[in-house]
C-alpha cells in the first residue's frame, strides 16, 4: 500500500532500520510491559496512542487550512499522507484512545481501592512511565525532523 521498495542493502545502510530514539522508546516500552504489572504496561503505552491522536488532529487542521488556502494542494500530495491523517484523526481511532484511557483509569481506581502494599507508589510509578513515554514520544517525532541517524563507529 505504501509502495516502499528498499533496494538490497547491508543492515547498516537499511533505510527501514529503526533509528536511535525509536529504538530507545520501543525498548523502554517492551521492558516495562514484559517486566512490570499490567497497570504499568498500560501507562507506558498510553502516550503512543494519545500523541498519535493529537498529532492526527493537528495535521487534519493544518491540511484543512492548506486546502482552503490552495484548492490544488490535494493533487500535489501523496494519498498515503491523507490516509495517515484520516486514520489517526478519525473517530474510530479516537474511540480506541478513549477506551484505552478508560482502561488506565480503571486500573488506577482498582489500585487505589486494593489491598496492595503501597498503592500510592504504584500510581506514582504509572505516572513516571506515562511521563517518560511522553518524553520518548517527543524524541521519536523530533528525530524525524532532525533526520537523526545512528553514529558511524569505526566503519560499522
């Protein structure tokens, strides 16, 4: 669908290679999901969904503004970009994000009313994962705007 055709390249030259901040972010999420509680896993994943929805909405507004200013703008852009915006700014994705937020809130309520050793510590840990996820999500998007690459190390 995206018509991505990468030529045969070595792994170090692979244009599909996960870039540093993406690798950092996904590694962090995988570690939390694999080694911590369900609630902690939900909290670390939430920023990804929420930020994508927000970016989709912002890009939809920008696209609408651009289309209003220049009616020919649609014919000059790739349809894949419109599809991306439509998906992440769409009602279906927003419902999924709203449902995910409800799951996180339900876990917070469960923790607060449970007999866990230290519910406040568990909630604080959830908040730490959420904030770190937001920071890493920002770094992920910033990496694209700066065209960040892995450093070359001795020809490797």
